[in-house]
C-alpha cells in the first residue's frame, strides 16, 4: 500500500507540474526565510550570555537630571567598586573597567603594533568568564606589571601561541608589561578588545584618579551573590552617590550586563527598548512569511483537490475504504511539506555565507534539537492542515454523486479561500509600506543637515613626535596640497563621551542639576567642521582664549541666559568667559535630541588630529599624507578614518534592518504572488469550457481577461483597504524611536496600494490573457 501511494504521489506531481513547482518554491522559500530569521534572532538573543554567571553579573548605572529630563550614564569613579564590596553584603565582587576607544602602540622586539585595550580591576576574570587559554583568573591582573592578551593579539605579536607567558611588551605612555594570560572572546560578545592591564597602572600616572569621586571614567560591574535580592540592592545603592559626594540628585541602579545589548535605550531615565525592537520586528516578519507560505500551500492544495473528485468516486465505487483515501491524501500533503523543508535547508546552506555578509554575523547551520523540533512541528502541522480538506471532505462524498458531476464548490470553501488571499495581501501591503518608510528614514539619516560638514574629514590618533610637536605638525601638514584645514580634539566627535554637572553661572537655580556634554578642542576646529556661530566668535590665536568658553544654543537655553556673550561661568572652580554661541549641531545620533554642550580650548589634552581635504582629492592626499607622517613620525603606522564613516557607524543596526527588510519583504511579496499565480492558473483551468462558450457567443479577449481578473482585483483591493491603516500604526510606532524622523506622507500608502495592485494584476493577467487567447474549439472539446 505504501509503495502504491508513493507511486500515486509521483504520478500526481508529474501530471500537475505547475502546481507542484509553485507549491515547492513557495513553501520552501518561506521556510528558508523563516529559518534564516530564526538563526539571526537566536544569535541576537545569545549576545553576552556566554558568561558562566550571566544571571548574577550586573552593571551599575546612574540617572542624571538634565534640562529636558533624566539622562542615564555608565561612567563612575573607580572608588565606587571598593565601596560596593565593603558596604553591601549582596555584592560578591565589584570590578571597574575602562576600554580606550583609541589604539595603543605595543612594541615587541623592536616591532610596533596597534591594538585597542584598557584598564580593569583584579577581579575582572572572576566576574567575566572569557575563556582563559593561559593564566590563572585569580592572578592575571593582580600585579601592576601584568598584561592579558586576546588570542588574536598574542598570535599577531609572537607569531604563535606557544608559551607566551612572561614575554615582555612595551605600551607607549604606559610602561613595560609581562604577559600573564591569554583570553578568547566568543563570537557572540558585544565587546571586543585586544588587551587589559591592571587599573593600578593608571593610578601610577594619574594619582588623582584613584580616590576622587569627581573623576568618573570607568564602568562598574558587580557579581551579586546567588541569593541576593536585586530590589533590595537597588534600594541600597540608589542614594549612595548623594551620601558619598553630596550630589543628592544622582541616583544609582543596576541592570543585568547581558541586557545592555538588547535593552540599551533609555528615555527620561527609564528603559525603553533598543535592539530588542528589531528582534521583535524580524520575529513577527518570520511569522508573517511562514504564514503566507503555508496559506499558499493550503490554498492551492484545497483548490486543486477538486481535480481528484472522479478519482475519489471511482476508488470508492470499487471498494476503497475512506481511511485508505485519507491516508493517501494526507501522505501526499505531508510528503510535499517535508520535501519543501529539505529544499529550504539546502537553500539556507547555499545562501548563508552571503546572508552573513549582509547581517555582519557568523551564523552557521548547526544541528540544534530545538530548531529541528520547531521546523518538524511546523512542517507536520502545515502538511496535515493542507491535506485535511481532500482527506476528510472529499473522501466522505457519495461516489454516485461524484461520478455524476453534481458536486459544486461550497460557499464556506470559497469564503475561506478568499479570506486567505486577503490575509496574504494584507501582509504584503504592510511589508511594502514598511520597506518604503525604513528606506526614507535611512535617507533622512544620510542626508540631514547635521549643523556641520562631515564630508572629506580625516582623523587619526596623535602619537610619538606628533604629540610632542603638535603645533609644528599641524602647521606643516596644512602645507600639503589638498589639505584645507588642520586641527585636533580630544577623543572622537560623536556620542556621550564627556559630561559634567560642575558648572555654575549667575542666576543659576540652586536646585538645578544640569548635566552638560563637553569637548576639548584646538584652534580652527570649528572652522574646519563648518560649525556656524549663532552669536559671538570662535576661538582665535589673536586672543588669549584659554579662559574662554563656547556653548551651543541648547545649553544657553537650558541655562536661561539672555545676551550671554561676555558673561562668565564657573567651570571646575575656574572662571570662564563666554565668547561664542554655536548653532546646534548633532554630536549624537538622530535617535537623540541635541543636548547641552560646551567647547573649551585645551590643545594639550587633545589626542586626535582632524584634517579637512579637498573633495575629489582624498586618495592622493592620503598617499602624500602617509609619506609625510612616516617621515615626521618614524616608527609609527599611519592609521586613519573618515569622519563620515564614524557617523555611519552609529546607524549600523538601522542600515542592516533596511537591507534585510528589503530582501525579506520582497520574498514575502513574491511568495504571495506565487500563490495568486497558482490560484489564477487553477481558476482558468476550471473555467475552460465557460471561456470557450463565452468566446463562441462573441465575448472579446478583453472581456475574458476582465472576467478572470476582476474577482482577484476585488480581493486585493480589500486587502489594501485593511492593510494600509495597520501599516500606518506599525510604522508610526517604529519612527518613535528617532528624535528626528520623516513625516508619514500619503504617497507612501497610496504608492504601496498601487504597487500591490499592479503586482497582483501582472500576476493574474498572465494566466487570464493566456486563457482568453485559447482557441474555443479546444476549450469545448469533449473529454
């Protein structure tokens, strides 16, 4: 019996090739998309959760009242770690870390290499269980002269991993170190660094950093005890800063370390999402795509089941039992579903390398019991549901009625099929609108006037002779043909890098706790970046400006100052005169509104060179600049970046979502069209004789096309009517994640509706025209 049923399945697939391939392509493509999204979502959810004590590792954060609400920051004074361990029994270990965003120069046997790293407390590897290939977690950061290397850096420095312990490394500006350990960073880590040295090393160079509550420059993490009450811990640390420093406006709280990657967005001091929104978005998208594919499969299966009416009648007439027919039809449906699953796995295996490039992941198709069970379950349910109609409905008919041809399609069946088509295209409309909105928001990010010119700006780290002879270097580099302007600043241009609340001015409200971002700059930086002045002037070498300060417009508004030029403020116990007000510019991502900011002249504390070059001459300028740098600064590698690259790095997640949504949205629409194409083909086949009769009676080809297409156009029109308000709701919510966003224009929705209708018309019209052009003699030929 099994062999007989397999033979029947083969013959049916061979006889109805078009239905077979439409079903196979549609269902396997939907399953492949879902499998890819599942792998991506699984990887996102696993980030930073590889530490053995993941559930006990928490990061200490602080809430800072500002002019427009409450900001959240992660920087603290190193002394906080000691206080937490000494005074809170819930804390087993507390560790400070400070990862330097700039590269350091590491020298081994007269060879210099660039690497990124930072400082960490002695308990770091007790809290964070990065795998240690060499070294003891209790000792690797215990001594001041120790250094712990990543596996990649150790291999780069020593060309192998054979016994690197005890080897000597010199770090420029930090001293000599001996390798005490080698660690590995798993691929699902959100953080990447090449080395760590003991925090006490920083105190040797800057003694005031150790016990000064005002020097907040490290991140603080705690390993809470197994039975600790987190609510009680947060209650205890909430007012800790006020008790220690008198700054009662500051509030501390903890968040789970591994939650930072997915839940990193805060609004007015409260957690309000983050990357988890994209995880949810793609999870919903995966469900939609799989639903569309399964609906296609079930729709085509139930529609084409009527082809088997006579087969059912003949089999029942010669004695076939109903359960035999049920087994045959269910077997055919399940076989098709599992064949689609195998095809989907093959498709994923083939395209996974390209998908990894787009998503910037290292996903692999490993054997995962949970994954296997999920997809086997989906496949089984899809096969059973799609096969249930012919199996249970057709097998119960009276053979005499079937063979007389008196059966007609039930009203319930028609409504179910129409409802499924409408549902598919509702999803398609939502996806088209979503892709249009994401694309236009991405274009806004690319093209918005930021208040400065980021184009053709090169920056690189200050080191060696450049650091010692900064003015000479800036003067000489400006003579290179194509270099328009040169300057320097501290750290990078974007993000929440430095802030202070130690600022006072005449008329300040004593209860005001305004926190302000700041940047240390050199002469000519404002001109180089083409930042416009709203009032006053920029810094000038013709004046003694070391005791003068420039605010942005938001800062002046937050301070409530009128006619600020010439007025004085007190910053870090030093009187500063306001000489200029810069127009607001976006030094953070467009997720954030412009925050209060001041710039102050501090060339000796800058550590990045900034150069503006002529447009179109970047390549040749970089070549000349590299030669000049090598000559001026022998022994150092010229390693540069463009400012617009750093700007784009803020929107990596949005850009990837934009690209992925286009691919997955396009595939979902393609799957819907495949289903519509299959149903149009089936409808044309069923109405072959009707078409022949109408043509014989004088109906034109245009009338036949309109007859066959009209029903589907009505269904798609209904889907558009339902889908557009739903898409407005979802896209409006997504745009709320941005402080600066596009307006939802009517053209997005009209365009999506028209595009959906055109896609449906093209899909259906192909079969309608083919049927209309058929010779009526062939259509009316007797069976």
